């Protein structure tokens, strides 16, 4: 027997090309992959206890128990004959004697091994062709009497082994190159799939972030429905929340002196921020249609992209702030000055690969027809506070003093602010103003505030409450207000700031939480030291 190697098939010692007639290639058993050359006229085939195949000249040694068949050269091929009491299968058929043809599958005994018979035409084959190897695998899978799973497993593994070891060097190099190309393409497809998946995920996060921003800023945006509701309230002479808040000064008997002295320093804050794509460094802008209209996603949200041609997407908000005595600074809440840091917004932005950027921040003061540009100066990491810088020339003589001591439980506080934002201001402005806005069709977030300011209709609402609880971190009182009043001052009977309104507790009858003025003093000290 002789193995095939990478350089072809070597003849056994002492055997030349003129002697070789045929060969058996073992496909199963311990001899799998070995070639047994057939060079004698008559041969005895034996199968060892371990299913190993061996052949010897028929006349060399006497018969023994392992003999299973004989091979006899007749008419240019071998005839195989089963030994008495032994079984041989050719091409899946049990035979006693048959003339072998090129490519026949021969199985020796009940448990094999199985071999493929090939004629050589008196020459040693240099290599097996791919066709031969695949043909052997198919014939084995079709004719073997083993269970189907084992049969298929052996056929696949053996054909792979032979393709790797018994074909030409050129074929192997070609296959290897093809496999490398395929592997490269698979890798590129995998990378593209990952990029696509990342892009889809990023887009989903972006849509989620935009939805969160819109959901939490929608209350500050005016819609035609809002104006219709206000008009209905006027026509039916129904007191809305905004009107009720506006008359609380008289109903509650809050000292007129305190309200008037502080009102001019309480600012209506109006702003908008955009979203910048961190990777590209571009602001998200509205995607425009063929006629220049802004498009929406299938989910009903604005369609915004970094490379779009429309205006930057604005997320609008309103709040309250107040001027500090002696310095050109407005005090407000951190969640007013940095609205994207509250609630789920910051997490949504991070997941979407976006960062917020203030586009415009204006402060409207009562008695001033023009807004004042405001900029973030300082904010607190510990408390919900921020300081905004403004033009010193626009705020001379204004400002509210800060209290030296905290109020006690049961003391009165007076809260100033702009709850419900523009809606309350329009309600206070009256029917004529609302009618004009509706007739002109200008419901623009910026233009309405500008018009209110020009007509001197920006005035904070006042309410009175009782301090229910005090602590180092918070002040709880029941002065009536609602969203939009965040950042407004809570004043004591001397007209001094004792807290900065920060949150509403609807589950406690509309109570409010204020940040004690001590935290504002600490933040102011940090600002002055820089």
C-alpha cells in the first residue's frame, strides 16, 4: 500500500509504470486515504480485526481466516470473487463474483472497509481530480449501508480531506485564494451589517431623543387649538387658570408694595436649543420636501438630519428668572437654563450620539419693550440653580435682595412667576390681543412674545402661600402656580428672596418645592470668585 502525498502518487518500491494495472483507494476504516496498487494477475484480499485492508499475491502464502475475496485479472480488468462464507458488496449490491468497472465501490465484509476501484492504464495518476473526489463522496453516501447521519458525515469530511491533500498545488492555491476572498467579503458584509445596525439603532435613538424633547417642551409651544381654547374661555366668561392666577394678588390680600417693588425684576425667560450630532459636528436640521416644506417621519415627528438643508431644529421652552440686587445676573433653575438636563432628556441624547446647544436665550422684563440677551454664567451641581448674565446697562436700578435667614413654618411667602408661559400672558393680554393674533395668523413662538413685550403686556403672576416645611435642601409651601413658574422668586414679607421655585408637588395638593436662598448665595459667591 502507498499513501498519496502533496506531490502526487508515488509507486511502491520495485513497481514501475509498465506493471501497474489498477488500484483500490480506501474510503473508510484505518486504511482510509491509502492507495493499494494492483500489479499481479491474482490477488488475495484480507481484512484485519481492525478493519484494515491488505492484499497479497494469491500463490505466495496459504489461505487464512482473514481472507475475504480474490481478484483475478481478466480481459483488461479485475474480477472480484467472494471467499466461501464471506460477503462482498459492489455498488451496494451483494455479489459472489463480478467483473469490476472503473469507479466501482467495493465494500469488504459486513463492516467494511469500503474502497473505490480505478484502472490506471499502466501509469501512475499524478493527482486526483475534483470530479473524482466528489464522485467518490457521492458514491459512498449513496451506497454505504451505514446510518444516514454517519454516512453523510464521513462523505463530507473525507471529501474535504482529499480536496486539501490530493489535488494539484494550483487548485489548492486557487481554492485558498477563493476562500480568502470569500472570507474578506463575509467580513466586509459583517462590517456593513454592523454599520447598518448601528446606524438603525442610532436613528432609533435619535427619534427617541427627539420624541422625548418634543414631549417635554410641547407645553411651551402655542398651537391654533390653544388660541381657540382661550377664545372660548373669553366668550363664555369662564375664568381660566391663567386669569385666576392673575387675580390672586387681590384675592389673597398679598401686600401691594412687595408685589410692585419686585415685579420689574422678574423676567419671562424664553429660549430654544438645538441638537448637534457629535460624530459629524453638525446641527440637526429639518429635512425639506420638493416644495420647501418641512417633512415628518412615519411616526409623526419632525424629520431632522445633520446634512439636511432646512433651518436648525428648535426645542423651545419658557421659564422664570429674577434679577439679583447689585449684580447684572438673573437667577433661575438649572432645568430652565439647561432644559436638556432634566428628566430623561440627557440619557436620550447620550444614547443618540447627540449633544444639546443653546440657540437662543432671551429675558423679557416688565416695562421693557425689547428682550435682553442672556447667557449661562454659572450653575450648581448640587442644587437646581443657575445664573444668567445680562447686559448691565439694561438692568440698572433693578434687582431683588436676598433674605439673611430662612422663613419659619407657618410664615407667608409670595410667589412671582410666569406659569403656563405664553398662554397665561395671552390670557392676561385680553380678547383684543388674541383677536389680532388670530386675524394675522401669527402664532410664532418668538413673535408673540415680542409683540406682548412691545405692548407692555408681560407681567408676572402673583400668588400667596404658607411655608409647610423647611430644611437645608428645600422649602415647601402651598403658593399656587404651575409649569412655567420654575425659577421664580419666593418672597417674605420684607420683599426678600427666601427660595427659588423649582418644582410642583401635585400629589400634595399643589404644593411647591423651592431651593433655599442659602444655595443661591453659595452659587453667587462662586461666580464672583471666578
